[in-house]
C-alpha cells in the first residue's frame, strides 16, 4: 500500500512538473524567438516548478524523502531555483535590455514585471538568509520567521507574475501548477505552525 | 386681440428654452472651453524601448499581413496633420524588436491618417504589443506602446495628438 501511495504521489508530481515544461517547450511562440529568449523563458518555467518542490521537501511530504533528507535536498533545490531565476533575468536582459531595466526600476508598463522583480529579490534574500544563517548567528526564531516571511512573498509574487503573463506556458497547466504551489505552501505553513513563533515569548 | 394667458405650446417652448439654457450653462461648467482644445498625447511607459531612430519610410515592413493604423492631429485645434512621419516597430513573426528589419516608417495622408502593413505581431515580454514614435523637429516627441486586446488580432491602432515644439 505504501508503495502504491509513493508511486501515486511521485507520478502526480512528475505530471505537474513535466506537463507545463513540455507545453512551454512546444509553444508556437518559440518559432519567433531567439535561442537566448527561449532559454530565458524556459528558465522561468523551470523556476516555477522548483518553487513547487520547496514546500514539499521542507514538509517531508515526498515518499522516500522524510524531513532530514528532504531538508538537505531543499537547500540544493533552493540553489537551483536562484540559478534559474538568475538565468531567466539574464536571458531577458540580453533579449531586450530596456524592458528588463524598466522592470528592475519598477517603471515597466506591464504589471507582472513588478511582481516578478519582487519575487526575484525576495528569493535571493531567502536564499542568502539560508546561506548566511550560521555566519550571522541568527536565532532560530528569527531565521525561521524571516525565511518563512520572505518565501511567502516569493510564492505570491511568482504566482501572480506567471498568471498575468501571456507567454509560452499553457493556460491550464500554468493555473494547475500555481494552484498546487499555493496549496502546498499553505499546507506546510499550517503543518509546521510557523506562526506560533510569533505568539511564543522569547526563550 | 392676442390672448394674454399662456398657451400649452408657448409653455412648452419657454420650458424647453429654459432647459436648453440651463443645459448649455451646465455643460459650460463641465466641459472645458473649446478654445482650451485637444490635449497632447503623453508618451507611454516603455514606449521608447528598442527604438532605432531614423527608420526608413517603407511600402511595408517585411512580408506584411498585419496592419498598424492611426491618426495624427495637432494639439489645441485638433487639425489633422499631413505628411507626418510615424515610426513603427514590434516583435513579429519575422523578428525581434531590436532587429533593424522590424522597423519602418510611414507618412500621414491629408486626413492625418496613417496605415502601414507589417508582419503579424506576436506576444513578447508577456504582452502582444507594438511601438510607435513621432520623433521629428516640428512637434514634441511622443512614444506609444499600444497592447493588442487579443494576440489573434491582425491590426492595431494608435492615435497621436502632437504639441508644436
């Protein structure tokens, strides 16, 4: 029974991740884009799928990856996510520098740009906090609340960013992926009771 | 001998005249005086992105199939402006915005209208949109960036009201 459940969970996750990437990789828009622009767009799609893995790993929800092992993988996926976001922005910059500069300066005509830039800075901040956690000697409470707050902005920002864009992603697979990201993030927040840290007095 | 008391027709006529006077007075309060005239079109955010000054006047950009249309009028009196050069560029089925062959220009006719055939615009940077520029000496420069309501549209229009320089 346990193995059936494992197969179902991993199978569903594979579908949720592979389908949006495959649809984006076969978008008719690609015919009119340069390789750099195509890579930049796909890096964004891959980044969205990595965002889905993060709460699953940290919550230990994936069969075969209970919390300690899941947490270790969470760090690697986090590094991959930062890399994907960096490639996404760098590729877009090469494709059309003024559009990316507008976005970074929050003067873009497209509303989704601001959400994307907010998600980018908060994912960089969440990853930096994780990388410098020991060196900064962060109190566990400060670390967890900080990382959680930043990550909530990352999730919200990247979901709104993705939904508002008319790009290579298929509408249905994009909405499903975004809904899964939101659902799993809310579940892990509830399960790990992060907010309890706000109420608890300092020890 | 004329009748002193008001007839129904006279009453209606007077009433209508009074209403008309009031309406005129009210509209004078609501609508700015005609002499104030037509306000100039402001440049849009991102309108100047990937602009290449001095696009050549062309019969059409690339293979065509998509129409960019619009009008050019003078601020103030709204007079149509003839022979004004409008530069147009977009991400299309034939090239990126930055590619020189994605750029072209056309001139307005006697009614101040312009119309340039170009390749189909496709969504780029998240929206199907075009770019237009007025960038010559006689009037102040204006950059527009209209967005297509649907990426299946085969035309897009943009109107300029130019402020004399």
